[in-house]
């Protein structure tokens, strides 16, 4: 199998607070994990790519100081949205792959609402 | 030009019919092609992937790839109401493993 979990599935927070989202590969070792964001009625937009033990590579326009990514082990990556604002409200989805050019398997997503 | 283009739909087909979903891409260096299904409010679920020109069948699903025309399609035979969802075409380009998604086609299977 290739199961990826995310926690939490829903989070509501006040503007200015930080939120951490966890992404875990449950039954395989994920060399590479990806973080996406999806706004309503839009497609998935890649935010960043993280390789275990390395710094994440961010896509153009994504603030690395705002969206902190850590991939400390082969089964866990975290995304921290720092000083969240209402415009950060979105559906955040991670994916994991066993290696370079391997198929990506998606987590169930985390819906963030910033009030 | 968008990197991956899909007709947004909705594509409406009667139950039992064949649904045909199409996707074009702009990067000739693309090597891997994926179809994901996304139900409303849920994350994408991998349906099929295809790397080589031609057809690839898996149950009721057939993916077709034509690299010369930069075209990939997904056929769903014997469509069921449970197939109603948004279908996302995704392509990896060049030397990276990044997935570039199309905007998706909304499929509605009418009982």
C-alpha cells in the first residue's frame, strides 16, 4: 500500500497565530514530500518540495519564512503556517513519494480557516 | 498557454455510457502522466498513470497517451454515478518530479 495521513484534518485559528500541519507516510518511506494548496474551484498549486534531511525547495511566489517546512524523517514532514491571515485560508494537501520520479500519493488534506 | 489544459466541463453522461476526458500539455519533455479523481472537499486519489505512447487499461479505466500530439485521455467505461467527480490530469516535466495539474474536468454521471 501507499497510505499518507495528515493531521489535523480541520483547523480554525485566529489571525496572527501559527498552525502546524503534519504529513505522514504510514506504510512506506518517503524520500520526497510535496506540499500543495488548493483554493475553491481551483486546481492544486505546488508550494514546495521537501527531501528528507534537506531544506525545502519553494515555488516562485511562496514565502519560505511564512510557510516553514521540515522533513526530519522518511515518514514525517510538517508545514507550519506562521502568523496566519485570512487569505491563508485554504485546503492544504501533502503528497509523498518513494523516490525521484516515483508516483506521488496524496494525504487527505487539511482545511485551514483563519478568522 | 497553460502548461496542462483540460475542459472544465461539466461533462454529463448517462449511467452505463463511456466518459471521455481529455488533456493537453505544453512541455514536450514531459515523461509521466497521471489521472487523479477528486471528490468535492477531498484530496486527489490516483486512478492511473501512463509513461508510454498507446493505451493502458485498468478495469473500467483506459488511459491513452500520444506524445507527438501532446495529448492524454482517460476513458471510463460503464460509467456509474459514483464516478461523478472532478478528474485531474497531471504531468511531470523534464528532470523534476513536480506534478503540474490541469484545472480538472467535472464529470457528472446521470442515473
